[in-house]
């Protein structure tokens, strides 16, 4: 029995199938919308934007004014899971304070 080992060379590698890795897609993003109502205080909206959406007081105030004047404003843009979590957190905090604040999400355009 011979103990000859053949050396590997790229030319000898015939019929080897390689599989390309699929490109990873960035997950879809969603806009979290705040809706105006006649009961939730402006202060609560600003505090929520600072606390849950990590906005500066200036940014939060601008978003709150947009909600107040236009009826709706964008709190932020996130992946689906993050958007759902932020909506649940703010809705819970609003309910604890007795506010009917409505937050929704829509796919980013």
C-alpha cells in the first residue's frame, strides 16, 4: 500500500460548489406618530419625548408644537420592535396619568 498523498492545488478542485452568502437586508423602519388630543398636557408630551424617545428639550418642544398645530407629529423612526416598545411605554405612562395620548406607527416612506 502506498502512502502517497496528493497535494491540493486549485486546478485539482473540480466540481466544488460554493454558496454565496445572502446579503443582509436592513430591517424595515417605522415612524412613531403622536396624535393631538384635547386632554394630554403639552408638558407630558415633551417629558415623554425626552424620556422615551431621547429627544432634547428643544427637539421635544418642536415636535410637541407640530402635534398641537398639525394634529400629528413624528416622535422618531425605529425598527418595528423598538417602535412597538416605545409606543407601549408611552401609552402606559399616559394611562397612569389619566391621559388618552394616542401613538401609532407607520412604515417609513
